[in-house]
C-alpha cells in the first residue's frame, strides 16, 4: 500500500518531471535537436539523455533505489546546468538548478 509522506511526495514529483523529460528528449522536436547540435553534442545524444532521465525516474519510484535515482537525476541535471552555463544561456539554467535541488531533497529524505 502506498503511504503518502513528504519523502514519497517529493520523490514522485521528481519521477513525473524526469518522465516528462525522458519523453520530450526521446521525441526531440526539431528545436530541441537543434539545441543539442548547437551545444556540440553528437546526433542522437538526446536519446542518451532520455534513457538517463527514464532510469532516474524508475529508480526514484522505489524507496529501496531512491538514493541512486536521486544521484543519477542530479548528475543529469548537473550536466544540463553545465551545458547551458558553458554556452552562456543563463536563463536556461534555472530549470536544471531547481530539478537538481529537487533530486538532492529527494535523496536526503530517503536517507
């Protein structure tokens, strides 16, 4: 039975965010593909991001693997944050920073 706790609530918000990101990166509309190209990533790298986000969501779904999911999600967001900061797209840094903080919170609550 599912018990609603703050730890579960935060984790499930992160799960939904990463699932949405995984779907968006898998589909990758032309603008997203152009952004990946602009950032210097090879063609098809959006699939790598999609799989990593899906795995983070999957791991965050279960209390036993929640810390690993938070760590993976945090790494994905750190890479996204590094990418946009390196490319001086500072307005795009807010999303990865917030989601990275959400991952840290989910991982901390899972301890």
